[in-house]
């Protein structure tokens, strides 16, 4: 096959017309790196290789854009790339490269994810574990991160803050003390606190005179 024309399209692509009637679009970076010019002969094998390199280029660009916005787990990034219907073996190659370059690191992701959600959302241990599983984090990493963040068990101080906030939301309903207790405990369990921590925080939130 011979290249009849190579015309830049927009800011990032090159349109290549071949003498057999085929037309391909390559990113400017891939075209420039190939060294191809008008009237160059191109074999079927090289044609296929260029198509694959171009797909890889676009997958990498998508991955870099996602990572520039925030840190991702490997599972998260793989899922998002798969939504674009890229071929799995090409996604695997990109993921492997990102791991090798340390642009992906599940331990760093889990550690940052834990810090943000414990601080901003006051999550308890069980909630954090469940959410890290959803992000595809390995059990060993989850265990290490949870041990680090909750070395002395659930943070009663955070549970107290949540319980006090929930009490204010419920106070106007004039509920019996036991019903208030149950609602606050249920709320805290949903935030990932164990029963004993939730019960203690609920008791701390309720004035002795309630009910």
C-alpha cells in the first residue's frame, strides 16, 4: 500500500489516504513518530501495528486525564477505561505500564481514600472496609490501612460528632429516649461503627433528662 495523502485534521489527528482506498486517522504524535510521508509504501503488518499504537495512545491519554483529576485504584481505572469499549488486552498493557511507572498504587490510593473519608465523612472501620472492597482493593492492603487508621479501635470522637448531629435532627420529634437511642445507633452502624461504639456515642449525645 502507498500513502497518497497525509493531511492534518484539527489539532491532534492526521488523515492518511492509501492507494487501495483505505483511510485511517492517527494521532499527530503517532504519525510523527512513524516517520511516514507521502508516497511511502506501508505493509499490511505495519498498517495493523500503527492502528494498535494509535489505540494505545488514546487509552493512555484517557488514563492520564482521569489520573490528573484524582488518584484512582487499579480496579476503578480499569472499569472506566472498559466503559469506552477499548480492547481488554490493550487496557492491560496500559495498566501494566502505569503500575510500572508508579502512576497507579493501590496502597497509596487506599491510604488517601481512608484519610479523606474518616476526616470529612467521619466513617467508621466497617464502612471504610466495605467501600475499599468496592474499589477493588486487595484484602491485605485493606487490613494494613485499617490497622493504621484504627489502631485503637473505632474513633469514639468521630462517632460522638455524628451522634450529636443526628440528635439535633431528631430532637424536634419528641421521641422517647429508647427510640432516639435506636435511631442514633442504627445511623452510626450505617456509618461503619461497631455496636459498642455506636451505643456509647448515642448515650453521650442524649441528655440525661431526655424521655
